[in-house]
C-alpha cells in the first residue's frame, strides 16, 4: 500500500490547518477505541488507519459524529411506540 501523508489528508478535508486535522483524527481514534470498525482496509496501527480513512474521504468534519453513533434499526415495535399516543397515568 502507498504511504499516507499529512498533505493527502489536508487536501481531502479542504483545510490547510494541521490543528484541525489533529482534532478530526483524535475524534476518530476515540471512536475506534469505543468499538467502531475501521472504514479503510489495512493492517496498520489505529493512528495510521485513521489517517487512511481521512485521506480516502470516508471521515470528514461533516460525518464524524454520525460515524460514532450506532446504526438506527427501525423495527415494528419502535415504529408502533413512536406513533402511539401517550396516556397519562
């Protein structure tokens, strides 16, 4: 695999601010440590894998929060609960 560079990541996020890149990377590493899977393929350490995700455009400032959330699975029970009127006890 080709080497990942900071310049690849900066050009992908559209911001020449390395400080902002660090914040994005730290947020994603924290998500990985809480069990979120890697979006990029590879066998590198979590920091390098996170940079690979950013350089590939899979992790951005716009989607970082949604990547950390568990996927919403709609079931018939949750739909029925949402549409049922609440009753006072």
